[in-house]
C-alpha cells in the first residue's frame, strides 16, 4: 500500500457518496448548494448528509458542528500514516467548508428534546402504526426520511397525496411555513425529515400509508393496470359514430370529440385520462343515485310501493305501468319521476334539492358537483312527454299523498341537470362499489342494503333498451345518461365513469359501450367470469403474495439476476421471504453477486436482511462468487457485512465442534 493508492481509495469513496445535501436537518432550505472539489472530482449535493459524512469519517456533534479531529484517527485504522497525512488536509478543508455553509444558513439538526416532543403519544405497537420494514425503504442510515420518495410511491399506487382527504392532515404537517423556501418539484412540502418527526406528522395517515407503500391494495400493480386502460383509451380515440342528443338543445351543442375515462378503486386508487375535468350533466345517471338515497332513508318496502323492480321491455319514456300498477323500475322516466316524489315529500322544493345535492357530494368524496341552470331550463322547455307521464302517474294514484306534480317535475329536471366531471363521478361509482362507503373519506353515504338493491337494478335495467345485451356482453351494473356518460360499478373493486357525448341509436354513449366491451375482454371483470379457468383474461386483483412458492422463487432469482429493483421492492413490501432458494440452493444473493449488481446486493443485505452466507449445492457462498469473479468492490463490501468464504465457514464449524 502506498500514498497514491490511498488517494485513489479516498477519491472512490467521495465518488460513491455523491448525494444531495439535505438541508432539512433543520426546517430551512439553503439558497445555494455547495460543491465539494477534491482533485477535480465533484461531490455535489449529498442526498444523505450523515451517510456521506460517516463514509468520510466526519462526525457531527450535538450542536451541528463537524468534528474534523476524528478524520485522521478513523482513516489510520484502514491505511498507513502516510495516507492519512496525504489526505487529512483536504478532508479538513472540505469539512470546514460544509460547516461554514451550514452555519451561515443556520441549518442545524433539531434538538433531541424537540424531536421527542414531536413524537410524544406515538405508539409503535399500535395496530395502525407504520410498518417499520416499509419505512426502512425510505430511511437512510441517519434516520432521515425521503418524503418525496414516499409521495412518489403513493402516486405510483394511484393515491393522490395533495387531494386525498385521508392524507390532508399529514400533508398539512409536512408543509413548509409560508415564510420558508419551497422545493420546485413539490411546492411547499418538505423533501426530507427526521424519522421521529415524520412518524409524528403522519399518524392520521398510517393506515393508508401502510396499505399503499406495501402495494396491499385491491389493484396491487396499479401502473400496469393503468397502462392497459390507456391502451383501450387510445384505441378508441378514432372510434367515431353516433351523435349528440338533440332533443335537449344544450346537449346538442357539446363538443362531440370529448372523451374521458376516470377510475377510482374501493381503496381510493385514482386514474384519469382524457377530458376528465370538463363538467357534464349526469342526466339519467341521477336515477340510480336517487333510488339508492331513497332506499337508504325509507327502506325498500316503502319505496317499492311506488316503483317496481322489473325490466320494462319497452322504451325508457313510454307511458305504461307494470302489473301492480306502478312504473316498472326506477331507471326509466316513469319510475324516476315517481322516485323523486318519495324524496322528502311535502317539503319545499329548495330543501329537497339541497338534500339530494348534499348526498351526491358525500358520495363524490366532496369533489366537484355542480348545476347547469341552462340545461334545466332547456330540458323543461321540451318536457311535454315527461309532463304526460307525470299526469298519467297522478291519474293512477302512483305518487305519495301531498305530492305537487309541477314541483316534482322541476326536481326531476333539476337532478338531471346536476353536473359532474368524470373524475368526481368515478368516486360516486366507487362508493357504490364499496358498499356505500366513500373510498376517499371513509364516510358511510348509503346503506349496504340500498347499494345491493341499486346495483341489482342497474345490472338489469340501467342501459335503456340495451340492458339485456349489456348484462350478457359486459356483465356489470351500470347506468347511462344522454349527455354521454356511463357510470360503471365493479362490486368490491372499483367504479368507472366514461364520457363521450355521441350516442348510439338506443341512447347510450357510442364510445362508452365499446370501452366496456374491450374492458371485460381484457380483464376478468364480467360478473360471471370464472377466474380460475380463464387464462385469456387478466385479473388485476391478484397479488404476488398469493403466488406459489415455486413462482416466487423463480421471480426472485430472475429479478436478482436481471437487476430488477422494481419487482424486488414490490416483493419486499408484501413480505416475501428473500432467503428462498432454487433446486441448487442458490439464493437471490448468489445471483446478484454473480451478476455484479451491487445495488441489488446492498438491498438484499441492508433492507431485506438476508443471510449473508448461504451455501449452495456446490458449497459456494456469495463471497466465493465475488472472489472467483475477481470483483474487488463486491469482496470488500461482503467482507464489511461479515461475508465468509465456504472454507472459513467449515473451519469455524470444526473449531466450534
């Protein structure tokens, strides 16, 4: 060993620790980032400051001051005094530069007592506490949490951290003070935080964090699912046909090229593509919601005194009653008008409207619900048929006592003129898919029995005269509206809203119908798909944890060999055993070392905590692999982690014996 070798070793150490300086060791951002120059090697922006400093043997005392006196002592443990003398001055200069920069900006580590106060009341044994294994993926060796990495994982799994109500308290706690500097990528949110402070800040969101960070959601591989939906969306961009509803003037003027799809799962995973933020009138989709609200309030027995439960077999606006003298079902005009008469009968029109709108908003997770007065007036002006239906119902004593016919029709027209976006409508559909509980607010909006009855009628009667064919081809509860929307419910999985204004000859969205067909062709979502026997369709609900042990081993070995950190991380999140081995007793660590994937090796040892010295069928340890392949860096790393050669293990065993 000579001084020149030591200098090269030191340069390599600096290069290996080229991270972004985390100035959130306090609560303030620095305005400029120092660049460390060592013999033309730039070590700019350390990401994990303490990790770099520990690698360089630079320590920080309680006051935030770097102790440069320990450098030579620590270095001398690894190499000669000549090496230490050769580099000690450079190291001290670096440390002093960083210290001066941090002092100038007053960026010191929070006092230990301060951190303790922030963490008061936190009980890690509590069942809602964050899983420490999951948190370790986002924590460096100095217990600093990478917040932006956590937010990125939330987004990857379809959770919207900046709008999801379940995360609102946590995001408020993570926001910077108004006077503080912000980060361009996530304006107003801290990028890093000490672990204790983060745990205190996110207590209200532990449940959704555990669920999302472990990908333990109804759609575990959400990006892949969204990719398939995007393919269907793009495939329908040029799928033209049908025309806008023209019997209501306002609807005929809507741009026929609008096309959007929004999805919300029962776990609150969100995906939207296309024109998903443009308001549209929900029209007949309101019929399903009104029925659910009525049944939740009055019970099915009372509601069905005024409405039947049978498919009509006739047009949606036909003037007819069933054999019991009531409208056939609440999904066609006569039944919907009768259903409105049951809502807060006898109260003033304004209060009845407010009551329904408030329920819509709760089902939408308090997202956008509006009202188009122009559509209401337009619809009312061409409502001769609906007036005829209403007088027919009144003649046959269908309405409850005290019903004001004209006010009831006004309420019906108003509810058809309620506006939504496909994004907020998807939450409504997901609320129905989730048994009446809004996925994003966890509020019980309607009863489970009301949802069951509503979905049954949506399945059999929700698509006008196409309902029977829809049940056969698509096999999902749905309700369409003449503004071009279709509300689709996949029970216990998700809600989907598609919107495209042009309608087919039966009054359903031309593109929306084709989307639903392609959806159930690609995925096993039809209510009567036999999942176990259908190998042609994807089932996005399947979790890797349900895979057989043989498949897990195969995937782990392949991922370690191919440097697939995405799959390895996913398996770690759901608790797969990384010590599994193949028929030759070779573990993922064997394969990662043999392939020279240092990042995978570090992940397996430091995060997954695998056995560092497994022995395969050929009596080879991972360290043996590194030595055979003459991978000096790998040998050095494994030695630091107590890696052993197979001969050393045999010798140690014999000595112990």
